[in-house]
C-alpha cells in the first residue's frame, strides 16, 4: 500500500497549472522512490481538477501509472 507521507494532493483550475503541478509532484516522488527502490508512482484523477500523486507498491519501481476515478 502507499505510505500517507508520500502523498501529494493537487487541486487546479487550469490545464497549465495541472501540467506544472503534476510534473513537480512526480519529480518529488521520484527522489523518494529512488531511495527505496521498491515503489512506482500512481497519479489518480479523483474528479476534474483534483488529483493525487502517491508512491504505490502496486506500480513497479521506475514506472508511473495513471488512474481515473
């Protein structure tokens, strides 16, 4: 399961901000993932404009996957 301390919530109102914030979240999580070497990154679209980026043991190390709810 994902660790709550490795969760980034993102709320945006424009596509430009979304791209910036998702890229920043992935960069931040990549640093943590590299140290452990066991989790990938899961980006979840919870609803329009609301996203969550987490480390996940359900995603292979070195991979980023997207999930839309």
